């Protein structure tokens, strides 16, 4: 008689099941980390490919989009939570493992996905992309995370506001501390305003269309979208807001470049420059940093209505080609050239109106590019500074006496906005420029909370736009 205990039969080996939605989201997150790609450029072709294969429907695409953007927006908060659940420094966790973990944390704390489903789906993804050993690590960490909701975790991992206000806001609202500080300086005021701004940065922005004058109308776009899928713009007379989940590329007007996707803040900047009073001739306009072409297309349409011509200049050849495609079919005279605005090929005093929407940190568009907050460093602003001043200085030379220059940035950082303008006007780092401020506020009629002027700073939490800045300057000599 055999007294040996009977062994239980081994469980059959089960191959990990690939979840197309979470696998695609993981692919997008890896591209953002490994290639410094932007999610808004990486995700659409991945979704298009998945739809073509029949793997995705609309709900799948919406979930994948939420997983990618939600994970990126809340990365700082989730990093702090994961760090509290492991016994090693966060920097020692391999980036692919951290992507799976943070995406799992987002499902647990930032969505309505049930706890068991969020954990099991994340562990299964880990088995597919990381292997069985790391999947066990993911499982252990996420089970610890599931012990508290988001508010409970924030209370544990963030210092109190009274103890360290900037660090508290950084963790609670998932922004690097230096960005919290810079935005607070630009915004001014107390706690309520900065919290509202940081919260707005973490919201999904609306898709806004622009009807290019003389080529399309807001009525056409609203009719094409249907009453249930469209809303009028808040401030721009050319804007139509799309309902969530709409496909702007499906609209005929967009396909024909008679309309396009453009934030209302950008529309307001272009329209304000076009509306600024100039003395005498008004026939030659310049967009000196035209890529990828949204503002140039609106300016070209507005110029055409007055019989004026637009020159759209872009330093990078591939971006100049984007401008050409966006302007294709514009009825008025225009030209696209590849040129460096700091070493311009045009003569001084050539233009009546100039827009210089200069390269910048992009801190005003963190809603659209949430990964940028983790990619940028405070030192980056130093590299932009000479370029921004050089572009504005050359623009003021290129405009004729009595003409107007619009200096614009998609950043509210004071070092990229008013400080640049004041330095150029006072001749810091170069010769003084004879120019005067033009009050930009009356040129954005109906828009509230534009500040003390004469320049304008738009805000996501106050205006529902990107944080665009505009200074208008008239050359006087």
C-alpha cells in the first residue's frame, strides 16, 4: 500500500489573453516615453489601425483614449501612490512596469471600472507585455492601491496645504512643482484660482472647429454636425464646439480645408490682430511662425476679405508643407515660404500686420498635451528666451511705421510673455525699438476677465481655451 500523499494535478498552463484595448493604450504610453512622442499624434493612427482590423468599436476607442490621457494627466499623483506601495525607490521600477501600474491605478482610482476588473485586466496585460514574474509584482501593488480611494490616497501621500502649499498642489493636481509655481506667479491671487487652473488642466478639452471666413460658416458646420452634436463657440464668431466623441475629419468642410480644428484661444489671437487699427495701407500681412497653419489659414481668410495678401513663413520645411496643405484653396492671394524669422529674407518695413506666435514651452496647452508637463524642465525656458526676443525684434523691424505686430505664445509663463515684450521694447539685449502698446482687450469683444491690459492672457479655467497670451505693438518710428 502506498502511503505517499496524493499530489493534486498541476493546473494546465494558460496563455495570457491579449486585451486589445489595454494593449493599445500600453503601446501609446510606451511611445510617449521611449520616443518623446505626443499622445495626440500617436494615438489616432493606432486607433485607426485597430478599427480597420475590426478589433475596436466606438466604446473601445473611448476607453483606450481615457486610459492613455488619464494615465498621463495623473502621472504625478499615481507615481506618489505607487511609491507608497513598494519597498524600493520609484526610479528603480522599469518604465514599462510603471506604465502598466499607473494605467492600473487610473482604472482603480480614476474610472468607474470595478476593482476586480481593473486589477485582473492589469495583471493580464502585465503577463502579456512583462512576463509572469512582473505580473505578480503588478498584482501585489494594485491590491495595495485598491485599499483606498483617490481622496484617501492623496491624504496619505501629499503634505498638507499649510505645510507645503506648492508640493500639496503638485501631488493633488499632478503637475511638477516648478510648473505649479510658474502658473501661480502668472495667475496671481490665492488658493482658489490656482486650484481651478490646475483642475482645468486635467480636464479633457472640447474639440473646437473654426469656420474660415469666406470659405465656410458656423451655420454650415452646425448643420453638418446636427443640433445634438454641436454648440456655438463661447467667444469667437468663427467657432463651433463639437460634442464628445465626434470625428472632425468626417466633415466635408474640414476635408476641403474650408474649416479646421482650432482652439478658440488661437482664433481670438488671430482675429484680434486682424481687428487692430493700423494707420494707412493695410495690404501686406505676415505670419512669421506659421506652422502648422491654423492661425495662418484664419488670417489668410480674413486678409482675403479685405483684398490683402498673406505671407506665411515657417522655418522647418516639414511644417511649411503642413501650412501649404492647410492654406490650399484659399481664395485670396497668399504665399508660403520656408524662412527663419530671426534672419528674414524680407526687407524692413514691408508689412502692415505681423503675427509672431513664437516657439515656447507649451505650458498653456497642458490639457491637450499632458505629457509635456513631465517632459519640460524649468531650464528649457532659457533656451527659448533668445529665440523669442529675436523673433519679436525682427518682427518690429519688418512692420512699417503705423503697422501692428502681435506677439503670441501658448504659455502663460511670465518669462515667455510680458517679460519678453518689455525687454525688447527697452532694448535689453539689443537696440531699443520704437513701438507702443495697443490695448488688445477691446479687440476680444465679449470675453471677460482679460486682466488690466494692455496685453491679454487667456486661461483654461476662466475662458475654456488654451492659455494663450497676446501683446499688440504698433511701430512708431
